[in-house]
């Protein structure tokens, strides 16, 4: 599956379309469509991955795990209490590919006694 096909597939799952994703990233409406025939810049792929809440590796087809990253591996787990204390939720957590809401963050802080 190509980068374009993965972006199209995950966009559909997220209830959005390629033009909307492109606008959110700051690209022209048809930029992602052009990736059918040309290789996108790495920074643009990263921006699209961020908007969709998936890893660049997933978009590139290097993994089928949408959230695979080097920050959290079985050898190096993420300490959720540390995430809560440092308020860097968006670097590590999402809900269904979307950033956590303030309400969700408040609930998680309560769990960790923050």
C-alpha cells in the first residue's frame, strides 16, 4: 500500500477527506492527491501523520501498527504518571487517533493523584 493509499484509508476511518487533511496541514487542497505519482517531502508526511494521529512509519508502510514509535516500546515503556506530571499528553497519548480532550486529561490526572 502506498503513502497516498494509507492516508486515504485512515482519513476515511477518521471521517474526513484528503482535502480537509491537506488544509489542516497547510498544503494545497490537492497536494496529497499528487502523492499518487510523486514522493512527498518528509516534513509534509510528518505533518499529515500528526493530524491523523498515526506514526510516519505507518504511513510509509514500515509497520501495520498505526501508533508505532520509538518513544514507547516493550523495552522502553512510557511512564503515564510522568506524562501526566509533565503535561506532555499529546506526545504520547491519543484516543481513536485524536488528541485527548481536556476532560480525558482531567480524568487521567485524577487516576494518578495529580
